[in-house]
C-alpha cells in the first residue's frame, strides 16, 4: 500500500489579485537576503521582509522587498536596517554575505509608502525601526 497517493482532481483556480500592500507601518521579519551579485567593486542584492503572522494585522505573510548595495549612498539603508534588528553601532562587515548572515531572521518594523512609475503602483520600504515585540519564531518543523 502506498504511503502517499496522488489522484487526478480539478483544481479551481482564481486569478490572484495583485494589489499593493497598503501604506503604513508593518511588523516584519527578514525572510530572505538573496545571494549578492558583484559588479566591479560593488555588491548588490535584495532583502525580502515578510509581514509577521503572529501579531494582529490585516496582511500576514505578505512580502516587502528592498534593494541594497555597497555603494556609498546606500550606507544609510544598510545602517538603519542593521540598527533596527539590533546590530550594535560600530560593527563592520567585509561584504554583503556577512551582513546578510547578521540580519536574516531578525524582526523589525518597516514603514511602507507607495511610488508610481509608468502607471503602476509600487511598494517602497521607506523606514526601518526597532520592534517592541518579541522576536519572530520561525517554524521549522512540519508537524
């Protein structure tokens, strides 16, 4: 007897409404920092924040993305995100891989605003703040 049996069924699919996350402040955790790409002396990557599902709110598990680079004009964002998740001032990182290791899985509060471009509305992470909530506990067990 099979442990798992796959059967043919028709799945009714509904088109997903792709509406931007409303403007406001969200309790999030850093779900993923993508593998950095290197161009010359600069590294760049994206961070995916996920809205926490363990606190009261209307948009649990929705995502917010922001791009980061090691360019001088990006220092404010790198510093603000790190400080918001509790990395002590004065900490140095040799590259984005070390930075990613220090912030991934950490909780913070992100301020979201909208930006219009070519007739579309995009979500921008505009501010990064320390949370007053307990750290998010990521579930790793399947049971």
